[in-house]
């Protein structure tokens, strides 16, 4: 089996992109937005996207029998974060384990600090053209066995054909984890309600082996009219692709806005899935958490991003979910049991 590393020049940038485009079009239906070709080639050329290919030989690969997996810089997160993704092929084989570790080692030898992956964990289903979308249980298990990769539960940003939201595993590895360092120094995470406290304390303990780091501030005064928030719409796609994408709003505490500003933001978001990202180390975010909870947003995951613990508050209007294959089983490991609790909170909202 021949592996072609991301740094190899055995394939041109155009050839690499053509294979990636074949992957996308074989997974998604014809109306799904495909990235700009020029931009994708530039990502590969600049190293923002690193693609690992493998096949029986280079000639066989160029004839259309290939496997591939990528590292892609995620520009919506900390500037030192890669996503391991696009694990796809036009046929299946038993070399995935080696491929994932090849690319994992590529990350370890890079200057990037963080790697996350959202392996497909749901059962086979069909797209709008009745083509099967495979569930790749093997890939999900491989990620779970990578050393020091933490399970932070649901990745809430994959909207697939037929407008289905995949509740994928969110797995993260961080070389220098500044969030864990803050928690060991007794910094607290602040949430608005006991509703989430126990399950997220379990999550922190399961990943960091640290207890009692979440402070629940309870219901706050309704009299406060001015909140010190700056709302930055990080991602909000156009109307044409609104059925396939999410809207993302990042929040910081720099400027003063009234509650009317939040309602305006919510009314302008185009996608049927919207995500608010809040830093839990900042206690002043608790008022906004409370507000979002009253508007049917649900906390589904944590993401240690640089020295901030980002909390993903999510609302999905379509209520169509692709659940993990293990959801509903009786015998679950501790991390999957916590995942099931969070899913119950989300799909029952």
C-alpha cells in the first residue's frame, strides 16, 4: 500500500483538489455547496489543508481508486487548531488505522497546538438522491483510541442532506492545555442553572480528573436591562445554503448592548441551526445563558479553546437528528453515558 504524505509533490495541487471534490460530491447531493476551487487549492498549497492519500500505487490512485484523510486549519477557532476530517474513499479497506495515525503524527510534528475530530458515529442513511451515507464505526473507534484525545461530546455544526443534524462525537487533543492549567489553579466555570451542573461536572472530571470547578449562580435579577456584551456573527451563510448550514455567534464582553440587540441578532440569523459560543470562565456571561435558555437553546458541548472554555448553546428548528449508533443501548462506557444524557437534554428541548 502506497501512502502519499501531505508534503509530497507526487500529486499536483489540482489533482489533490479534484480528488477532494469527488469525495464531496459522492457524499452530498448535487445542491450541497462545494467550496470554491481556487480557495481550496490555495489551502493545500499554503499548508492550511494537509491531505494524506493512499492507494495500491500512484497509477491506481490517479485512475480513481483511492483513500484520503485531511488536516484542515479551522479559522473559526483558535489560530492554532487543526480539524482531522474528510476521511472518505470510493471503496473501503483495512488501512484506516494506519492512515489516522500517519496524519496524527503529522499534527504532532507540526507547530499547531490543537487537533479536533468529529468522526461520523451514526447509522447508514440515504441522501436526497437515495445514495447511502456510511456511518464509519471503525473510524469513530480509531479516534477514541488515540492517546490523550478527550471526548467533549456533541459537535453541533454538521447539517446534512434532508436537513438532518448529525450529533457527532467531538474529540479534541491539545498539546499545551491552558484551560486545564487554569482549572488546576482553582479558576471556576460559571453557569446559570443547576440543570447542567452535574452532567458537565462529570464531563470535566472524566477528561481532566478535576472536581468542583463549576459554579451555578442560579436565577439572576430580571431588573438588569443593560448587558455588557459584544455580539460577533462569526458565520451565517446565505439563503441558498441555509438548509445545509448553521449560524454561529461569538460573544465577548466589551461593549454595552440592551436585550433588544440580542433579539435583533436572533431575528437576522438565516440558518435553521444557530449556535452561541460563550466563555464559561467569565461570570458575566451567565445572564446571556439564562436568556438563551428561555429561547430554547441547549448546552451541548464544551471546547477548550486557547485559555477559554467555550460553551456551545444550540437551537435546531427542524428537529431532525442523526443519533450515535450506541444511543439507547443499555451498557455504555462512562463517556458515552454522559453523551446520552446531553443528547436527551437536546432532543427533548
